[in-house]
């Protein structure tokens, strides 16, 4: 089967210069993000932000599990940590993760949003504010509408929006909510998402 | 509601600074903006100009502002493993050794969650009489609420789970009553606590403090204010005094050594 991946081209016809990728998900997304991380090259050119619903009181284990098969380092950032290309930043347990000015992470203990801390909406909204049209937002499988509004903000700011194909999702609610709210750029299978990410420069 | 622009936020900061002794310019932009937007929603303020006018014209509103801009702790006994460590290792070892009152400072109280957690723990260790707790807040409203014991009902369930995971020796429900809207914590726990209102940079901070509990507040500052507040906390501690911050707040800092890395417990280096 011929793989065809579409990516926004600038007028010069070059692959548009994105500055960050953000991925959100909850139930059923662990296998998907593991597969994505294992397929990325060690020299992945952008910082990757990961926001997944997780148990509030379990601080360890998640980042270790994601690291096992990942080619790029996966870490739970400290507050005001500088975002760097080729690293994946996982929102720590019981904190919201924001993108702050000057390409830094900011953590927060604000109230839950959509019953969630970390909230995918807050991570996506702040990333969209920081990166505007230079952001790729991806929503994966999940059992909650968190992330739908955040993805809309990515879209409204001119960023590229991708939703995992609900037919492939273990739990469809998160992707379907996102699709209801936003006319997204792509509805992709995991393999197509990987192909998209591999084209980034 | 419209999103606040940076220009509006800076204007709000300037207005506050010119009228009151509070300088929010060192607050981290993203969370401060989010908090301002929430506050405007709560008071049904549509335009930033109206918020500025309200701050200028209504002196009573400003304490509400200080209350609403502050972010309360998420729950009681957050990070149960820290509280377990305090219970089983830290307090029994450190308080026993010290003649006189053991001074503990909570610099930025908002909802009282940390304060009551601490008081419950010390009371169960029968050490409450041996400590002097100083609780400061930027908001008089916060202090009033904490003194009544009023606490967010929807945080009680998770607090209860945390208390049990932290090896609390009773039931958390021993310490509160509830009505339809709130939990009311047992105020006898805090009867000896000294409360003070402070500004953002903690003028007149207490001295010779043995333990500072300052968790998940530094995250609301930008790096340069973080640095200066840490310097100030350092000077408040007695030699060998301990500082506990939030789990993911600070990677490392000079003038402190790590005592418990997993729980973010630091110790002032001797001779500094």
C-alpha cells in the first residue's frame, strides 16, 4: 500500500518549521504512545510534550515504562525547565503542565479540569498560546472529553491538528469529542501518525 | 470570555503595584494569566479595564483579589509518602533533640490544607505542644477562613485516602464535621498557631526557623523571584534547618543539601 502523508507546506514548498509536538490521551493510549516513541529517531528534531491521565498518588513507574522502548529520553520535567529538541516531557502526577514563556515548562497545582490533573486541555491551550501555528497537537484514545477544547485552541491558532482514528481506539470518547469540536487536519492511524512525525525537520 | 493579553496583565500588575505593596511582576505569566481570567469570571468582569478600575476604586475588593489570585493546596496530606517520612523519621528524631520550642514556618497559606495536615500529624505524635507554628498568608481572607476551619468538601475524599496512606493512626473524620457545603476542621488543632499577613516578598520573615514547609508555591514565580524567595527562606532557617518544597519544583539549589530526594527535603548547609 502506498503511504501518503500530507503536511502543511509553506509557500516556498518546504516542510513547515514546527517547533513542538504535543500528544494527549487517557485510557487505551499507553500502547499507542509507546509505539510512537519507539519509532522516533534518537535525533527527533522537536521537543515533544506528553499529557496523559494518570493516578494522582502514583508518582513513579509511568515515565520508566514509557522509557523502556523509547528512542528519545522521556522525562518528567521540573518547573521552569527549558524545553529541548529530541526529548519527551511527560506531565508529572498531580500537576498540570503548561508551556510558559521563553520555551519553558511551568507546573501548576490548579484545580482539576475535566476531573483531571494533569489536564490535557490546559497543556494544549498553553502550548497553543506559546507556539501558535508552529505546534502539532495530537489526541489519542481516551475515556473523557478532556483535550477536545485544547485541540480546538491549537486549530484556532493555526497549528496542525491530528486525531487518532476512533476505529482504532480502545476507547473512543476522547477522539470523538475532539472531532465534534474541531474540523481537524487529519484523522490518522498510529502508523500514519508515526509517518507524519518522521517527516518533521 | 476574551483571553487576557500580556499588555493587560502588565497593566494590572502596574496598577496593583502603584496602589498596594504587592508586586506581582515576578509571578509566572501562564498561571497568573489563568488565575486572573478565573477571577474575572468569578466576579463577572468582562474587560480588563473594569478589573483595573475595581482595584483602583474598591479598597475592599483588593483582599478578595489577593485571596482569589492565590492557589490553594490541592488536598490534605498531598504526597502521603512525605507525611509518612515526617511521621516515622523526621519529627521524632529532630524535635526530641531540641530543647525549647521547635519553630515551623508555613510561608504561604491559602486554604489551610497543609497547616491542618501538619497539626494533625504533630498532634498524633503528641508533639503539638513542643512546636511553634507560624502561618503567613498574603490574604487576610485566607487567614480568616483557615481560623474557622472551613475546608473544601470535594477535597475530603482524596485527603482521607492520603491520610490513610500516610499511616494516620485514626480516621481523618475524627478531625472534621461537615454540613451541606463545607467541611469544618477542628480548630483546636491550630489554637497555638501564630498568623501573620505578609506581602509577596515576606517582609519581616521569622528567624531561627527549624522547618519551612513551602510546597508548590515556588512554581507560581518566575526564575528570578524563585531565586530571591529561596534566598530569603534560607536566611530564615537556623543552621541545619530544613526546607520542604514540592516534588517537581526545584531541581537543585546551592546553599542547601538534599536530605530526601524523593520527597524534596533540603537542609541548610552549616556555616552559610
